[in-house]
């Protein structure tokens, strides 16, 4: 491949390599544009191969082999989840190809697969490798869906959207998933509906000791957003209620330990004095010293 595929000059060999299987597999015909490039992944809007019966496909390509974030909190109890993911990978040849150690793309793909099958409002996952995966594109080529933080909801539509979002969070919990990075940045808005994205750090509440705190934090971000639209709901009550319904006892709530990132900069009014809940033996000393909240 000479850099140009489907009309777009891709930036790096890494990116080309990541997308190659999707061209070869007859999934995408052209990369139309980059939607967003973040620290961990870049999302592209692609024109689907006509045989796929859809117009657009989103490709999420992870940066290969770099420290993603301090993932201690999210990896706790993952042994089980990763084993499951690995089995899923083993069962699907194209999915397993190129899988590497961190498996973030595979983990996110598997989470989306389970949630979409359960009827959650998430993009439909299509196919994936260890570095990248394809999913339903939310929006259209001219107008990708607006992240909720930038959307202009009317007070009229807010209550139904809020109720459905909370029901979705509970549906995820029923399927052993806590998003763990839920915020108006990871919720896409189209009139009358919300779609939640960005699940790589999701945790399994049965095996992760921070899960109830992460659930309460997720719901806190949602409740804060909707409060300005006149909806008054208590995130901790919501979290405790759904936890009791699906996990029984063991709700701790509180605040999860702050995220830290290797290349984090400082200016952070959000820097937290919250107790570090993660067992200290799980956190490398170097990280413990530099612990800071991560801004997204
Ligand atoms: N399925 C999708 N359809 C349309 N846009 C998407 C889709 N998935 C992600 N995006 C866009 O890409 C951005 C980054 O995706 P996200 O999964 O949140 O990754 P990260 O925040 O880790 O970079 C989102 O804010 C959204 O604008
Ligand atoms: Mg995001």
C-alpha cells in the first residue's frame, strides 16, 4: 500500500496497517475523514463497502503498544474478562489477527457486542482486530452526532432521555458492565436519542472492588449534566438502588481513586484529596507519587 487508500493519505504506517484488514475484508471502501484523534485512539469516518448495505462506518484505531492510562483500577478483576475476550478472539480469525498484549480494541469491541446484543443504546459493533474495530457510524457524513456536552437539549426532551440513559446504565449493570468513563463527552446526541460510546475501560462489577464507586461517579456525571435541565436526581441513590437490585450487597460508593496518566500535565483544579481506595499494593510506587486526576 502506498499510503493512499480510498483517496485519503493516511498519516502513519501504523494506521495503514490497522485499517488494512478492513479494506481487505470488504468492510470499508474509503476513509472519508478523521472524526477525532485522542491520546489513546483515533476515530475515522469511513465509506462502507457497498456490499455492506450501509453508507458509513466508524473505525476506532488504538495507538499500538503505548501506556494507555494508569489502568490499575480498570484492570482489577479483568483476568476473567480477558480470558473471555481471548476466547472470543480465538473463535474469530479476522478478529484475532494482530491482537497484542493490551487488547484495548478487542476489549471494547467485546463489551459493545454484549451490550448491543442486550439492546443497549450503543453503536453496533461490526468487526475488529487487536488494534482497531469498526462500528456503526453515529451521525451522517456532513454532520456527525453532537457529543451531549455540546448539544442543545430542550427541557421538554430531557426527562425521557435521562430516564432512558439511566435505564441503560442499569441494563449494562445487569450484564456485568460498569462503563467507568461515562460523561457528556462519551454520549452522542441525535434528536430524541442518545448513544453511549467509549467503553475500553469498562469494569465487571462482580470482580472489581472499585466498581460501585465507578458506577456512582458515572451516574454523578450524568446527574450533574441533567440538573441544569431541571432534573433533580441523586446519583448515589440511583447507584445504590441499581447495585442492590443486581449485585445485592457490597455497595461502597464514594469516589474511585483518581485516574493518573503517564504524560499528564498539571493544571488541575479537580485534583482530588479523595481517599485512594485501590489497594496500594496494586499501584506501582512511581504512579502513586505522581497520582493526579486525568482530564478528558
Ligand atoms: N460510532 C461513532 N460514530 C460517530 N462518531 C464517533 C463514534 N465513536 C466515536 N466517535 C467520535 O469520536 C470521538 C472519540 O471517540 P471515543 O470512543 O470517545 O474515544 P476517545 O475519547 O478515547 O478518544 C467521540 O467523541 C465522537 O465524536
Ligand atoms: Mg471519549
